[in-house]
C-alpha cells in the first residue's frame, strides 16, 4: 500500500516533465492514454490476458496464444509495452484474439482502469516482468497471475538478490512461475518465489513454428547479419569484403536491430564499394551483393533463405539475441561471446554444430570460410540444428496443461 501511494505521488510529479520530453521523443508517450487504462474495448469477461513487452516476447507467445484460442472459449487479450510490439501483435495476432492494447503503467489507478476493462480470469506474463502494483492489485481481485518462459540474467539476479526483501512479496503474488531452466528456477526461488509453485517448463522459444517465407531475395549463398548493433556492422562488413574475394556467390543481408541506425549502416555499406540495395525497394541479390533489411517483422522469415547467420548484440554488452529464429530453419548461427540473454540456449546449441561462439573478427571470418568451403561440415551443422530443436520442444503443451488446471 505504501509503495502504491508513493508511486502515485511520483506519477503526479513527473507527469509534466514526461509529457514535455515526449514531444521530442515520441516513443516515450506511445500509447500513453491506453497505458493509463483508458481505451475502448469490447465487452470482456473472464479473459485470458497475455503480456509480452516487445517484439521478441510476442514472437515467443504467438503459437501459445493461437493454441490457447483453439483450446479455451475465454476471450483473449494481448498487451505489449512498446509501439513496435504493438505493431507486430496486430500484424500477427489480430485475427486470433479479441483485443490488443498496451500494458498499463504500474500506478494503481492505471492498473485499476485496465483490470476493469479487460476483466481477466488469468494474466500471463512472458519472461520475467515484475510490477509491484500490478501484482498486488491482481492478487487482491482473486485473479490468477503467471510468469511463463521465466528467466533472469546473471546481472539482474545480482541486483534482485540484494533487494530480495523488496522482490519477495511481489513474487509471492504469482499463482505460478514457470521457468526456462533449472538455473532460472533456483535464482527466482532464492529471491523469494514460492518453491511449491515455481517450476521448470522449458523454453517456449523452442516451440515456435516455421514461418511461411514469402520473401524473394534472389540468387546466391546468403549470409545474414541479424539484429546488429553499433560496432558490429563495422566488424562484419570488412569480413564480408574479404570473403567476397574468394566466394563470388556470397551475399550479405544486414538487418540492424534498431531502425534509427539504418542511415548510419547505409553509409558503412556504401563505404565497402560493393553493390547494395534496400529490401524496402524490392532490391534482390541478382544484381546486388549487400542488401539492408530496412523493413519491420521480416527478419524471422528471411532466415529461411540464408545459408547461415551471424546473430547480433553479441559483440557488445547487449547480451545477444535469439538464435532460434535461424535454428528452426536448420541454419547454423555464429555469435560473439556476449550471449548472456540466451546463455542456456547457446549452451545447448554449441554442444553441437548448430551454433558457434567466436571471440573476434578473425575467428568470425575463419568460421564463415569453413561453412562456405566444406559442404559435409555445413550439412552436419544444419542437421544438428534440426536435432537440437526436436529434443527441446514441449513447453507449449506444459503451459496449456497449467491453464487447464486454472480455467
């Protein structure tokens, strides 16, 4: 209650500054009205609410949401925390759910308005988003609250452990906490989660389905540099330039993680002197050596067309991105050494040829050349991708069974 009161006072104090700052950074106030709990919605009763903060979480939830729709008659609501998450949710799920909106700000009156509108029977949160007011108010209303696909990074764990006196009461509000691994399970229990209701479900991301690929990029052996961050394009483009001299049919699809970096990446591509184009203009590898993927929501499909992929966010402190988006298409992946966000997944993939961790540009180039040069080795790596996926699926069914116990 004290936290709720203090957070309300804080909201009132920061609101004017927030709105002014939002005039310059529109992302800060995207969905502002909806996040305050004010939106028009259909009449909902005993709804199943899914929350995925952004694109990655919505992608992981996609098949679970569709399966939930097939299994239960309850109305389904999907919430996101970001504008890009909202766009992807509408693009992928609008036909399968009853309503899509933003998740509320964690202030009591925002949460209250939200709950009154969507009237949930159960709220399902992807990964580990802990909102004190939301968790308390949901429990007070007798609504079941679940974390699924739960994980906690080493860095976050260290911080949460020091503040376990604060997080334990929050975690105790959850009906079920279903984690990706034994390690995640142990971490959350040590912070304060109830050991009787905190269980390992596996990784929902292994239960993704192959996307139908309606993209035509033309001919060539395509290498994807996916979800790249600042500093990684500067690394991979010179590597590709050198590889191109020995493998004339090699092509590179560059997909910057953040749209605001596209202009900077264009300049880097231009500096290579190689022919290049943009996906948004329909350019193809028939007459281009490099294409920048400057469209939204297509990277997951594009992996179907590549020979192998470099997964970005792994040569800096970002912690890497999801390699399974490529693995599901039986495409080997390469990453830098910073993959903390998907440590357990990489631990599985790198036991086989499905994925390779490299320390620097030299090792990256060496391994790329190996995949391009030795067809038997490359085929074995592709087969390993198929095998590791088959061995780790099943989390989706686990969650559906838990929902049956609740509903």
